[in-house]
C-alpha cells in the first residue's frame, strides 16, 4: 500500500503544505468495499489547532521521505504514526 499512500501524501503536500493522511479504520480493514484500497483524506497542519499532538508530528516529520498517517474514525480513538519506505 506504500506506493498509493506515498503518492497521495506527496500530491496533497504539494497542494496544502505539511499535514497528515487520514485513513478510517473501517476502510483500512475492508478496502474491497471502497474499490480495493482504503479511503484517504488529507489534513493540513494549518487546519489543526496549535497544541494538538498530531500537529507537532505534522510539522516535524520529513515530507521528502516520511508520511504522517492517522488511523481513526467511527468514534474510536485516533492513532498517529510516522511511516517511511523501507530500504
């Protein structure tokens, strides 16, 4: 799934600046319902309030090789991680 995530994150970063990719848990667990890949949305850091833990990640990761991925939705707690391609 890395190529699709990376491509989406790079395109979104070019349009909106630093931010994070949001994937809903349900879409991630059952991607077939949404055409074979999880639904991805982009949250720009400028739209996140100062002091939010996720905003800190959005502003400190290296967008040339990393993606901030937030997994959440459905009323469940959200988890944010920084991911990058393996070598």
